[in-house]
């Protein structure tokens, strides 16, 4: 018998240390080569690490939340044979690199994303096979006592998506298959680590440093909704338009007149960077927390292409298939709670941006038009601006410009 020390590899992009997000092993476990041992969190990504050897775990470097330097011992194994080369090589390549990390500061800086590699290995009774999924789904499967090897995956290379896992759970419930019981104590301590820690830090920094100025305006989207339904009439379900790309298109056009809102602030140099291109952040809620995938050069996209990019990037953020550069670099952000949008919200600005546009739920309300009460579909925009750099008048004027275009949607398509 001999000992083998697995050292934390270089995770790229100048990373010198990484936080332990989660262990999938414990001292005493027998681990096979290429088994996933845990997840490490950097500022921009959650990366699953695989064991370079087969053996028994005899020491772990620390607990979730501890920070480990690159090259420091991570796991010590007891192996049956000697191995001469220590494993300090590069981080494993993701099995599916088709994505963007928002929201952990990983993405726009307020809550930017955490990208995770999606290689996952589960032992099945018949044979070991590679299972591809995200750390969040691995965690849910572990809590529910689900063997991921039994879950069919519809993603690239058989990757198990969130929808695949939830569909499997529903089938299990309908079939009456018992799930492993999970003890639920009256009080549970949950460490604030990984993506949630980064989100907490960025949100606190944003509210601490930025004097937020909120502005809310109601918009009559009756005509816009009629246009949306007409355009969706001949579309496949997966390609149908929501209101979000229309709002994005109106915002992009409004920024031509109000470029001070398409700006980021470099605090270290005390410089405002006013951008010509619109890199549109779209806040997306994911199982891991808030992420902000970025539609780059959105000013060059048609309505259909903008809608397609929003769909693709939002799904990639939720499934942890977004590329790192798709989760950072936004110049202004749109956030929407969808059906939970409520009447008014106060969105937190996504550092280092100076403005964020919040979309609330559209509901039918009685409205007085020409002295007559009629029912119209109304929606509020609840937006926040950095009052250090965007004056209240300019903020209100930009929202009024967006309002005019959305209430008269034909103007969105004029030169």
C-alpha cells in the first residue's frame, strides 16, 4: 500500500485559490479513478474534479467553504500501487462546453454565474458508466436517493437536464416508487458558500456602494400582446415569443438616445466606460441561484434572433452549460420574475453597471380612456439607476421612451 496526494489543479484564468463547494466523498470511501470527488468554486465557475487514481480516501483538505491554494493537497488516497507523478495538472475539460455563470459574479458582477463542468460518474449494478449532469442535479439526486444511471438524458451526449430529472421524479411518484427518506431537523444550518456566497457579496456591495434611484412606470401593452399573439400563431411552441425580447428591443433603441445608461463604472480608475455596443444581461433564476447570461452585441439582432439568444442563454445558465464568457461583460441588465412579477419591484443594480430594467407581471386592469372605462392589459417597468451617474430626469425620460415604443409596437420596427 502507498499514499497518493491529489493536489488542487490550476483551474485556469489566473486562479490561485479555490473554495471547496461540496464533497461527494468522505474519509473511508473507496473511490475509483475518474470518480467525481467534489466541486470547487472559483469567482467565475463551479468545477467538478475527478479522482486521478483508485483508492481509499484517508484525508480531505477541509470542509465546504474552506479556501485551498492551487497546488496544495486536496485529497490523500491509500492506493494499492505507487504512482510517481503527482496530479497537479490542468483542470478537467467540461464534457459540454456550449454555454455562458450570472450570476455568481461569475456573470455581470452582481450575481453572475457559476458555470459547472458536467461530467458525472455513477456506479450502476451492471457496470460503471459516465453520467453527465450538473452539480445541482447530483445533489438533488443524492437527497432523493435517485440513481442517476437510471435517468434518461435528453441533452448533448445523453446529458441529464433539469427537465429530465424532474420528469423522472414525476414518473417515480406516479408509479408509487418509494424515494429515500430524508431526515428534516427542526433547524438546519446552511453554510453560505459557493455561488450563494458570491451572490450575497455582490448584492451587498451593490447596495452599499450605489445610491439606487428607483423609477416605476405603467405601460399599456394591449397592442403589443396582440402583436405577440399574432406572430406566435404560426410558430412552434419552443420558438414562441414572450414579452421580454420586445422590452429588450425597445431598451436597445432607447439607449441610442440615452447612452449614459449603457455604461459601466471602473471604480479603481474612477472612470465611466460608455459603451457603443449593447451587451444585454438577462437575469435568470437557476437551481444554484441568480445568474446573468449576456446577449452580446444585442443592437445588431432582429427580434427573432434576440428572442432566440435569450432562450438559449437562459436555458444554458439553468443547465450549467453556458460558457464562462457568456456569463460576464454585460453593460445593462433586464430582470423579470415572469408570472411572479408582482406589481412593483426594486431590482438591485448589477455591478459595475449603472442601470437595470425590471419587468413586472402584465395584468388586465380597468383604465379610463377618453372619459370611458375600458379593460386594458397593463404592465409596470420597475427600474433602478445609479444616481451618481444617471440623473433622475434622464432615467425617467429613457423609461418614457421605452413606454412609447411598447405602447405603439410598430415603432419598434421603423428605421
